[in-house]
């Protein structure tokens, strides 16, 4: 038999071996990589705020129970036929951001030994298969929302929209975080991951170093620069790992403006919604995710320290426990941004279209868990004394607690429960995108 014939017959094995070698090489690169060289100079940071980062430690029995409660949400909301998970409890739709939260929660649950390897593999394969089958907006990228049963493109009310409503570059960028983790650390899924990224035209959301979303209105598609300080850099990091030039999106200095609150210089985005259409929200979530998943770069760590510290300062001034982020709520308008700063106002709470929602100011459960995992201070322990009560053991974690009434915000979501699982996994094993074992292997 000729050498050529043997090579042809062995080509499948050769491809698999090359994939393993590539994954191994990327793991080594990731272990030695530092995003500090890929972002703006630290000279952009004024009046540094230092907070000691605690070392990883074994999780407690109580924390393991918290993780089990979070996983309960995904047990209750997984669609067996598609492997997709509802973004909100028993609501059969999901965005890519919420799908990412599920996938990160799934990886975290496996690493925490909440679920066995067989369940992790089965769930991951089924979800990746569905992601590869999604109808795409304009034949290029995933629509902003899908029905979790039919996989049809829908609008934000779960109404079918055959042509879609556009794509979100930030949501897709978030999904690239678990995709990168699977590529580097779980090469057994390389074929399924390849099927997804081969079908998607990721280059369509990047132009001249910036991230662009697509918006369909009145039968016309408009391309809009997407992302503001915090979210923009977070999403760009994973896209850079995919090989795309996102230099502008990674540049913290481009639109950087400081707002002094309680004597702390808070980094904000100077792009005004009146001129640039999108709102700029200073919230906890992007900085928490950057820390939990990437381990921060030196600038995002500084910005995170400030966002955390100013919330502690508000508590010391007002006595109101403060951990703000974007969240679903259990009543109309159903989604609000509780912020440190937005639209020119401190501690502003607004809807997605910029309307005042001050009556829904609340403590965010996922923000409390995230800050506690990252810092574990006396203040985060106060946050957790409240946040740890905001759950239903049979359904998962609630989104938060309203400031005015003190009542729980009983919205149940994939995002809250996924981030809680991430937070507990980080506490035990460190930044999630870096190669780490499960608890059983550690």
C-alpha cells in the first residue's frame, strides 16, 4: 500500500491530532498571556484604588449548596429537544448572552462536580449542535433572540420574525468566552465548535477594530458601533482570542471620562446617547465577568476596584446595601439598569429605552455573589448576608431585592444563576478561561 494511500486513510486521525496539538499550544499560550500588553497604557488611570485580591480556597458546604440551587434553574429550564435554556423561568426564548451564561454555568457546574462528566458532555454537544443549526440574520450571524423550542428567530416578545431583528456584537462576543474555553480545555468538542464558527461570519461584526451590531427596522438593516466602556472591552477580549483585530474596542482611552462620586474617580464612557444612540451604563456586571473569566488586565482591575468601592461608599453614606447591575425584574417593565452612573446621573435606574425606573432600584444577587467571589471583604459579607436568602431551592436564585420595599425581586433567569455558578467556581479554581481542573482533579 502506498504512502499516499495510508495518509489519505489516516487523514481523520491526523486532523484530530493536529487539533489536540493546537489546543495544547493555545493552553500554554493562555497560561502565559497577559492582556496588559493588549490594552491602553496604565497612565490612563487616575488616582488608583487598591483592593487586595484573596487567594482561591476550598468552597464551603454552604457555597456548594448555593451552587446546587443555581443549577436547579438549568435543570428546570433546559429544552430536551434542542438543549437550549430559557433566558427567564419557563419563558421559551433566549438571547446569545443568556445562552453564554448557561454554557458558562454548565462548565462551572462540571468543574465544581455538581454534575458528572457524562451530563456535561451530553448537554454541551446538544447545545453546540443547536447553535450550528440556528437560522442566521442576513445569513451571517445569530439573531438577537431565538425560540428555545423551535430555534426560530424571534423578537424580544418571542414573536416569530422570519427575517430577524439584527445581531448583537456584545452578546456574540460573550459567547466566544465559553467557546474559547471549550476549544482550549475540552478538545473533544472541537468538531462541534468548528461547525458553529464555520457557519457564522464573525468578520461581519468587526470593522476597523470596532465591534458592530446589526439592527433591522422598517425592512432596513443599519450597522451600529456596539459596546460602551466595560462591556465593549470585555466582549473584545474574546474576539481577539478568535484572531480578530478589535484594537479600537480594546482601547480604554478612546472615550474615557472620569466622574467623581464619593471622592472616587469612576471611569465612564463619554459618548452621549443623544449623539451615539446607545446608553452608557456603569454597572457591576462587565467588570465582574472580566474578573471571574479573564482575571482582569491592570486597567480593568482598576476600574472594577472603583465600581466596587463606590458602592461600598454609598452604603457607608446611606446605610443602603448597594450592588447594582442590569437585571430582569418580576413586574413591568421587566428589565432595568441599576447603575452607578448613566445619562448624566449618579445611581440612576432606567429602562432599556432610557425611561426613569427609580422605583425599581434594587440590590442585584449576581453582583453580590460576583463581588464577594472576587474580593471577599467585610462589605461583601454584608451583601451576602442578604443575597444568600434570595432563592427558591426548587427553582434557583432570584434576581435581587428592591431597595424601597425590601421585598425580593423574584425574577428567575439564566444570567443570574449562571453568574452565580461562575462566581463559586472562580472562588475555588480561579479565572475560568485559564486552564483549571475540576475539584475532583485538583
